[in-house]
């Protein structure tokens, strides 16, 4: 990992646990070493317990689900071609029906919701907006707040 991600958890840092990604509010800890080094696994578990304890009582921690992902849009152009051709930057509210020129993947779960070459749908863009409204993040997009989208030039 290059540089220090924003909003790191000091309790995790103080336990010297290697992190894959630490973008608040999500934390992915590398656990691949736990099988080879039991002490590493114990440090990870201790650090996670300390982190939870340091948060105190925050009431109900249940999360509203964004629901199941919408079906894939129609793939009307090969992903490589759609990624490499000229793009228009369009307002996300005007992107329905356009052909995506970039991938869009909400985190969690970091699985693509849109591939280049796919026709953008209202359902998919609403799903991504809902994820962002619930403190998720967007990967692959040129605009990670989804105010604009790179679409294949018309």
C-alpha cells in the first residue's frame, strides 16, 4: 500500500496489522499470514476487538440493505472497444440509455455493476446512488461521486 489512507483506525495501526484497504467506514485486513504465523492472526483478532471496544456503544448497528443488484444492462459494444474509444462526460442524470465507457463498481462488495460497453439503465444508476448514499464508495469511475459518467461518444 502506497501512502496512508484517510480515516485510518489508530487501534489497528497500533497493533501493527497489515491492511489491504482502510477506506472508512470499511476495513479489509490481510489475513493471509495468519495460517503461517499464528501470532499474526492473534494480533489481527486483538486489534479488531480493541477497535470495536474503542468505538463504545453506537446503538443499533444494523444496516439498511441496498437490495439485490439490478440485472446486467445490454452489452452493445465490446468492453475493450468501449473503454478505448472517445468518451463524452455526461451528467449522471442524463446517462440513462448511453453506453458506458468505464466500469462502475460499488464497494462493498467491489463487484462491477457496469462494464464498459453496457447500456446504462435507471435501475443500475439508482442502485449505485443508493450504495453511495449509505457510505459506500465507487471504483473504476472517473467521478467517484457519480455526478458525471464517461460514456461512449455519440
